[in-house]
């Protein structure tokens, strides 16, 4: 049986353009709202065309000691230059980056999963501790 975790790839974001990069504080205060930025292709740009683009990114938080992760948000990038004139002729392209705010009351790990329409699922994670 194939497990979906076998299909979610990861790599060093500095050389692999599909890996989501999570930018946020390393340590936060309990229940203090903080900023989380997720971008794809931070160092090596990922294409954003009708034919090849990032479709979505999902964020999860796995609190230390909890059994299951919580989904924090799911962010869809739905404009990729398609129009009635044809591919890449549209007036708008969604850029594959997200800025959001969360608060936590336990330390844990933030996970980001991104989806490229041609190259599948990619993930990364970042540990957060409480001050
Ligand atoms: Fe791709």
C-alpha cells in the first residue's frame, strides 16, 4: 500500500523551489498573536503561469504532546493568468505566499504543505517554543 506521506516531498528550500518556507518567531509568548509568513520559492523562484503554478498551501500546528495536528488554514491561489484569450493572457496572477496570524498555548511544530500542479506535494516544518 502506498502511504500519502511517501508522496509528500521535502528538500532544502535554498535549492528546491517547491519547498514552503515558514518565516515566524522561534519563540513566542503564550496566547500572544504572532505573524506567520509562508512563501514558496523564496530563494529559487517557482513559475507562476497557467500551465505551471502553486495551487495552494495548507498550514498545520502539531502541539507538543498532542496526538493530532490542527489545520491552521488553507490558502488557495486561484488566478494563474487564464482568460478567454487563452493561457497567460489574464490580467491577474495570485502570488504563492501567505501572511497570517496565530496564537498558541503550547510549544509545537508548524507544518506547511504546498501543491504544485505539475510537481506534487511539498512540505516543511518549523519548531516554535514558548518564552
Ligand atoms: Fe512546480
